[in-house]
């Protein structure tokens, strides 16, 4: 354990807890930064329009002597460039009375802000920041989940155990490299602060040794913010979390976060007041964690937003800032706006979980008659619809949304194998491939020389955890669709690093990942299935990259020239195979196949 949660507690001014539990999925903490003080917002009480009023007060106070609220001229909300109208095909209409910047309302907030915050805050305009801290669970089972929530707007802290670097340099640096790659994939311009924990146990020469190891990463990751507070110019910030929030290292990290945050372009971006008022309305009801898109549009209209396109721009900004979650991969996902991201994260983490650290209460499951279903998830990475409804019983209205979200983001796939009850409509089953990391350590037997191999090499960028698991989901769906008319059924063989999936009489697809060398190898057994399956796999990778990996993955593809014993076999680049229309990867219509690979819509392909 690297001490991430303990670091968060220190930043929030909370006492060190030596028995603190590890993070399940992701844990969120809203924080109000007022100068040098960080205050945890436990009740989700942020009022963004009050913040605007305070900033207006600051501006007026800096320019004038104190003015009573009745004399304040309230500026109107800024226009948003873009198309308006119900379908985005007309000008943006702003009502005669801007209901967000209503003079009486903002004047009241203005006067209250002056009274509450006083002159001290009015002279510290740049020190007034609201921050949401996302504490990401460190267990590998959660890694595939993190790709949904890493966004380009943010400042990242990467906590690591300095003791581990001294005793296990290779694995410790690999851990750091993994997280640095993850941040760069989704937020290539975001600053990263490296925080070395257990500063009470690593001091002096040992700390300098840690710095030598950290320096090996800096040339590849220019986002790292150096620690310029000492004469040694450390590339990380050491912290002793046992010393409490008043220690100098905690204060230094806080100040560094404040400084780099204030330098980010998105922090200074002017936002229409009507957007902030809409955000306030979305957070008013503490019992609501999500809204439909129709509800948000109606709410926005009451706040002065009459354009569908403006609502979309507003939601996109708030999603990137981490104050809501609004995924737009499909129409079904776009229809739900999650105003309490912790609610969504907790829901997903009830399914994707570390069995050793965050197991189930089996006594309660016995009472519910679901012990066997829970054991299927923990032992075979299979979840029944009945189990999901039980785990999400407090979210019964959103079970279909959560299943659709997990399916569309390839965190689960339908599982129709060896399950007669499913075919009778009695018990729908899903594969949760991230759980394979926990339960399926042994590799699936790799085929011999028979078969057609392809290698997808990610070494130009890297191979994130989550790509292989999602590729399994896609291939299972692909093979099921190819096998719909087959009477013979074979259950896929799965492990955390390899899988063999049958497609009826057309043979199998074998998939294996090599994370150390950053490549995935795929073998197709039957000549007849190679061309179609190859198109499907390439489309799946493009889908993953575009929808979930911020188009940050780079790879090269190599195809095998021969598949049978006695033949001369070698791997050639995709471009060479395409030019030669190499059998069986490219048929006589090779050029058309290439076009399909590049442009194919995976949603239609798998339908």
C-alpha cells in the first residue's frame, strides 16, 4: 500500500489513521481551498453562484470603495458562441430577464459574500478554489475502471512508497510508469506531482537515492512538477503522514497544488453564470444522484439556457472538471447525467472488487439465496442479473442503466455459454473480465503451430490494463454472433492473461497479452474465419482507442505468412501484407477489406 488515502487525509487536515481501509474503486472528497486552508465539504454544499458573487465582490472592491448592494450593476451572462434552437440550428436566445443573473438574487449573494468573507478574502482572489479529490484504488482489479474517469482537466498526485523503491526498484518504477502513462493517455498536458510516502522512515542519503531512481522517469514524462523547495531539487515531494496536517511537507504539497492549479488555463476560463446556476440546481437535492437528459434540459431552460447545443457544451465542461459524470458513447449513456460521481463509482465497485480486501458478506447472501452467484463472480468472474440486482438494490431504478454502462464500456459482456437457464430467460449472466485478474492466474494452453497469428505491438506507446480485458468482451460477442446457428457449444477458456474462444465449426480465437513487452498476440484456427475475424479485431481496437482511451494508443500490427508445420513462417507488417493481399488476411477484395478495417462501425458489426 502506497499511502494514497493517508496522504489525502493529511491534505484535508484529518488525523492519521494507521488502520485505515484501502480505497474501493475510487473515493471522492470535495474540498474548499481558502488561502492556505483546505476544508472538506462533507455535505456537497458547494454553491457556485455564491462563488461568482464573491468574485464580483472582489472585482468591485478592488476598483471602488464599498458599495451597497442596491447600487451594484449586475453584468449579464456571457453569450455562448455556437448554434442554438431546439436542434442546434438557430441563434442562442437569451431571455430579456436573465433568470440566472437576476439582479435581486445576485445582489443578495454579493452582499452576503462581503459580510461573510470580509476584506481578507477580497484581497486574495486567486486563492479561492474548489477542488474535488479523486482517490483511485491501487489494486489491479480496479485499473480497467479508472479509464472512465481520468479526464484532461486536473492536477494529478501520484503517491508511492519510498521504502519499496529502495528494496524493489524494478517493480516500483514499473508501478510509477504505469500511472504516469495512464495520466498521459487521458490528460497529456496535466501536471503531475510525485509524492513519496513514509517520509518518517526514509531520510538523508536514502531519500537522495530515491530521487536518483525517480530521475530515470523524468525524461519521458515532462508533466512531472519538480520540488524546487530544497537545494537538492528533488523530483518528488516527500511526506510523513503520521505527522499530521500541520507538518511542513503537507503545507508544501498544498501550496504546490495551489500554484500549479492556478496556472491551468481551464481554471481561468470564464463560464456563463447561467451554467453555474444550473449546476447549483443539479446539486440542490442531496437525495438525487442522477438526472435524465430531459430533466437537465428543462432545468437549464429555467436558468436561461434555451439551446440544446449549449446544454451539451455545459455538460461536457462539467464532466471534464470532474463535478459530474456524463458519458456520451451511446444514446442510452448520454441520457443519464450523474451529479454524484461517488454514487456511480460505488455501484461499479460493488461488482468489480478485490476479493481479498473487499469481499462479500456471505451470511447476507445466504439469506438472499445468492451465495452460489457470489461465488461465481469471485471464482469465475461471472455475475448473474439476480446478483447485480441484489448488489444494486438501493439503485433499483437504475439497474438497466448500470448494466448498459458496463456493457457499452466493455466492463461486462453477455455470457450465453453453458447456461440453459439463461436461454429460458430465467437467469441472465455476464462476464466481468476485470475480475479475471483476481481469480484466473493460470494461462490457457496455447495452440501449437496450427493457426494464423497476428501480433499487435503497443511498445510505441504502451499497453494499458483494460485493453486485453475489453478485447475478450468484444471477441466473445463476435464469436457468439458467428455461432448463432451452430448447435455445438463450447465454453470459452479464460485467464487473466489469455483466452480461447470458440466460434462453432469455424474454430477458435486465442488471445494472449504480454504486458512486459507491450503486445497482444491473437491466433485464428481456421482459414475461413481469419479475414472476418481480423476485421472484427481491428475494429474493436479502434473502438477502444476512440471511445475509452482518448485516441492515445499507438500500435503496429504484424501478420504471419504461414500457419502449418513445414511451412516457412514469418511476421510481416500490416502494410506489406495489405499490399501483397496476403492470404488469408486479405481476400481478392483486399482493398475493400482494408477500408472496412479502418472505418468499420463496431456497434453494427457486432449487432
